[in-house]
C-alpha cells in the first residue's frame, strides 16, 4: 500500500547521506519526489511506494542516450541532434531521443533505466548540498516513466565503485565500533542482488546478529571495507547499542524497552504469540501470510484478509502492556495489508506468482537485476546484428551471469561463438541449453538451422525451418534464413556444368 503524508522534509546531505535517505524511504514505502541540489547540479528522484521509479538530472553524462553513445549503439551526432531538439522544444531528453528518431520506444526502455541508475549513483556519491523530500502519490508527480531500479542494488553498486576513501570509511566505522549489527529486512529480501553485484564477498557471512561492528572492521580486507561501510551507513545493516538483559520470561526479540517492565501472564502470552507469528512469517509468501492456498479465489482472499486484520489490529490488544511487541503488531499488520494488496489485484497477483515460481526454481527474482540482464542482452543483440561478435560475446555472458533462466540469452551466445570461430562444437551446447529452457524458442531453431547449413546439411536445415514456419509463418528470422539457403542452393546449381560443358572439359 502506498503511503503518502503530503509533507516535506529537508536537510543537508552532510547530515544525512543520500543512501540513508533512500533506505528510509524504502522502509517506510513512501511515495514522493526527492530533490538533491549541490549548485549547479540538481538531481530529481521520483519514488513510488519506496521504490525508485525514475530519476533525472542536469548532468549531461547522466542523460539517457549517453551510455548508448559509449557502447556505439548510437552516434554522438545523433545524440547531439536530440539534445538540441530537447532544448529547442523544451522536451525531456528521453522524449527528444524518440522524437528525433534516434531511439525507438523499445530501445528507450533500457536507456531510461540506465539514466535512472546513473542519476541515482551520482546522488549517492554526493557529499554536500541539500535534500528535500516532498511526499505525494505517483499520480500527483506528473508523467513519470516506469524505469524502476532496486534501491538495495544501487547502494551495493555505489559501494562497488568505492566512492569514499578508505581512511574516511575506516574512521566512520571505528567511531561506531561498539555498536552491534543485525541484517535489515531490506537486505534479507535482496540477498541475490548482493551475490550478483559482489560475487564471493565475505562480509555478510560474518554478519552474526549481535556481533560488534568493530569486530567486523578488523576482519574485513581491501575493497570489502566499502561494502561494510555502505551497508552500515545506509541502514541496510542495523546498528544498535549493546544487548541488554531481558526481563525473565520475556520472548526472544525483546530489548531495552522491556528491561524494567513486568508483564502479566496474559500479556506474556500475547507477546509470545506476536513474536512467534513474526518469526513464523519472516520468510512467508503472501499466501502463507493470509493462510490461503495459491488457488484461492478473490472472495477467499478477502475473507482471510478480514480475519487477519482483526487478529493483528492494534485495537485487539487495547489495555495490554506489550512493550516492544507493539512494534511487532505494526509489522504484522503491514504484512497483512501488503499481502492483500498484491493478491487482490489480478495483475499484481500474476506477477507475484511468476516471482514465486522463479524463486522455487532457484532463478533470480530481483526485478532490477532481471532488467539489467535484459538491458545487457539488448546491447549484445545490437553488437551481434552489427557483426561485432568479439564484443558481443562478453556482453551475452554477463547477461547470463545475472539471469541464467532466459533461453534467448543462451541461444545468442551460442550463435555468437559459432560466428566467431566457425566451430559447431562451441555453439551447440549453448543452443541445447536454450532449447531445454524453451523447446519452442524460434531463435534457437533458426540458429541451429544456420549451423547445419554451414556444415553442408542444407536439407536438414530446411526441415527445421519448414517446421518452424508451419507454426509461425510470419517469423522474420526463419523466413530470412530459408531465403538465404534457397539463394545458396540456386547459386550452387548454376555453377554446375551442363552436358557439353562436361564433355569439353574432359576433352
């Protein structure tokens, strides 16, 4: 559920870093506009229910299209033409890129995500200036493109780029050496992002709840110091004072708030129930939170939601002294509302079911990483179509590293290897992997036909293409490959000498 309190908050970046701001907004699921200024630089971040939806700035290197210029996908002249149009007609740069026919609407999507990422990373690196957050719902923010990027992923990428010098980071961490650490729920939810952006990191394996931060600092080596600093300074790693003794009989999870309180037997039982529910539902799906089956109807979901609301509404515990468990009531109530919102919308429920299915299969579920992989694939596809196979191969491999579940990625990598080395044995394992993921994948079948034709088995190639075109008569790739083989065979036929030609040749 989106939260908007129609209020503004402002301050200095030096007092509250941008990473901390973004994590707080994510945690509170706020919607609004975060404006960051450090004259003459201005960055504007649009947020929806805590997620970063779109970002724009007046920094030229952060504009949509710059990354495409660097990758050779569009020319500098085309970019400059769009920039001139944007200034002349007072258009947003992304609108100008389409209006000037520099990018198609489909090509614009990864460009917008790249812009949003670069603007946000630039914001995370700010050390001075001011911040102002105006809380407002998405519809009040004007026409905002959907180029959502993971806040957690951005903080991790910011740490990977090491924007803070080691001396400053160590001084910040040493000043908090006595505080104890715990993973935040935001970090737990996006553990895959951590593994993808920081493969092989050893910091999180040491994040034992209650361990002093100073102990971690002593163990961390080299570049991983920036990861620890980013996690701690952003709030993705929760820091707290030393654990206090808990009143006898209090449930696990109680803290300083409960130290001198005495709870009645009924209150102790209520606290145990609340903490138990919190632990039970920590990694539960929306269906499990509401206690319904994945096949539940809308009416069943609604009925279960009303039961859960009555169970975890604060009014159900009025008159009881519950101490720290009051916060758990709020947490559980929010989980119930989130589950109901996701499952009551047909669109959101369908997307959530896909996410659960991917999670069950051990596939990536982080939207930002999936979109990053798609952006890389599109870049690789452009290089492939331009015949730049040496450049395309590492791009396809990087896309697969982020999302190994996309059959198309494996198919294009296989064909790229064949084009580079002309060896079927290099390509076929990747094409077979693609077909195992998606037996009906058209590109894999076309590529397989192309390889068979290159090896002299034109009839086998034509059989593959005929079968594919029977199912998909408008498939452009299959039609083009079939036409190429026909042209090849016709050329071979015309080269064959006739009877008299053979006779004269013999004589």
